[in-house]
C-alpha cells in the first residue's frame, strides 16, 4: 500500500509541476515587454549631442576624448581588421587621426532602445584636411547605461566604398 501511495503522489506531483511550467511557457510567449521609460526624443537629442562631440574631438585630434565614450569592455568592429577591445580603442582612434582623418560626420537613421540600452543605426563620412572623402559607410552602435552614465558598448562600422584595387 505504501508503494502505491508513493507512486500516486509522485505522479500527482509530476503532473502538477508540468502544468505549472506549461502555463509559464504560454504566458512568456504571449507577454510583450514594453519599457515606458524609453523616450525616443531624448535618445535622439542625446545621440546627436555625442555625435557632435565626436566630430569636434576628431577635428581636434583628441583620441583620448574619443576613447572616453567607450566602456572598458567595449568592442570596436571595423572592416578589414580584428575586433578592437578596451584600451586598444584609444590606439585605433589615434591611428585614424594619424592617417589624416580630420572630419567625421554622422547621420543617425534609426534609434531603438529602453532605459538601459540604445541601438543607433546610421551613416558616416570621413574627410581629410583637404575635405576629400577618405571613407563613407554605415554603422550600428549599442549604447549602454551603467551607474546613470551612457557609453558605447559595441561600435560596428562598414565602408560603403569599393575595395581599392
């Protein structure tokens, strides 16, 4: 009798646990997470402001200021190179400046996000001191908020120019 009771209790417990989990699966797929704290107008203003600072810092040749926009664990992913991480982002911007980049403009085409992450999509154009186009392309960046401060977490850019022959 004791074995039958144990078998019935185990079967009941299994059915109960399965029914609880099945309900959670349906709820998880039907529930949409919305973040009412995301303010697209604020995000656009913030990003435009930082992009203007970036442009000013490039014109000034200030790679230290440029690198300060990135978190220590950030990654910069560009064409024809390996991923640049952490402190090497300073060297990457320094290299761009030494190669003659004097002007960089950004045009944000889309912003999505929530209270902790922003995803910016856009186009860029780099010019030298003679205003000649060095590169133009598109980018996606992920901004992350930590301790009430926004910085770049991922920065991905790709040229739109054909490969030089």
